[in-house]
C-alpha cells in the first residue's frame, strides 16, 4: 500500500512501532443496491474501499478521494455510519504496525465506471448484498449497518470508571 508522505516522514523516526492512525472507509452503493468492493493487493481479501486522511483533509473528502483513486468511481457521502477503533493492530509486510480508528461513511455512486485505478487493488466490482465474495465479518457488519436506519453502534461503549483517589 502506498504510504502517505507525512506518514513516511513519521516512520523515519518512529520506525515500525505501533501507530494509532485515523482511517476512512466507505460502504458505496449503486442505484441497484449493489455494494462496491475491492480485492486488496496487500492481502488478497475483498474489502471496503478506504485509506488515510492527509493532514488537514476532512474525513468525508478522504472517502471521496480514496474511492476515486482506487476504483475510478465518484461518490457522494450520505451518512456517517460509524467511528470505531480496531481491536487488534495490523502488521504490514514491511513490518509497520498500525491500529486504525475507522470513520465509516455510507456513500452513493454518482459517476465513473468501476475499475482497478491504482496499485492498491487487484480487482474491484459491484456485488449484491446477498452474494458477497469472501469478506471479513467487519465488512458484512458495516454493510448491514448501512442498510439499517438504526444508530451506528455494534456494542455499547465501555462504561468509564474514574480512577480511585
């Protein structure tokens, strides 16, 4: 995966140690209710499209940019679905360790033809929600969330316990 310049600079001093980073993803629907997925080049798995915001970039702008860069599809964010930290860090082939706080949007495709548009994906495609390829459970849960009208919580927040004095 391409590393943003600001992160490359940070890694020059931080090395491969764990970094907590913002991430943005999109559940993109077309007019037929199909969802856009990409098969990632780094792990070969089908997933939602997403990426890391550039410094100063708004998350909704990031999802628009990332979807276009990776799939050539133009989108309009319609709804914030979820802000959730990954439970486990990700270790990339180069040894970098990251844990992302995902900001997930429901988006509508408004133009473009889905195709591999950069080196981050092996394939891209539209899928009926009842005929998804092999995807991880978090992808399915975000798609289900995008299809519902309910609040964007998978589980209640952990109650805060102030430290004993």
